[in-house]
C-alpha cells in the first residue's frame, strides 16, 4: 500500500499525534502494537536509549503450527500474554500503551487485555 493512500496518511498523522504525548523509558517502556492483515506484533521500547527491550508476534516460534483456533483476537491475546511473560523475565512491570494509530478495539484491545492478564500494568 502506497503512503499516498488516504487511510495510510490518516494513520500516520494519528501516530504522530499519539507519539507527541507518550514516551517510554527503561523503567516504564512504551508498548507499541502493529497489526497487519494476518499477524499482530507487540514490542516494548525504551525511547531514551532507542532500543527494543522485548518483542512478541504471531510469527514467533511459540505460535508456529497453532493455526487460528478462536480467531485472530485469541492469537492477539496470546501474544499479549507472551509479551508480558518476557517482560516479567526482564524485570519490567509497567508500560505505556501505544496503539499505533489503530482504534482501541478488536485485536488491539485483545493484545492489551492479554498483557494485563500476564501482569503488565498500564
């Protein structure tokens, strides 16, 4: 999809507007979510150092061969749980949620609910 597509341009504007307001640190990183038609990705980012601390997606080895039982929302929730588990191992308990310009419903909401179930607070 080209960047001149009006939907893509509008989403990029929303991303800039959101990023003005939130930022992640090593103590409280930014939980960034991206979704494509088939997959969903989540990562905890330290904006001060410019590093990704933890990442999880449906492309990870944990999700190979699982199929889509329960649909994409169920997979998104599992990604949130895995992300929260990896964050706990790194000693991260709090995060700031960045929905990536997407509406907070469906797969985005499922991922955040899974991360909360896993013990991540935001």
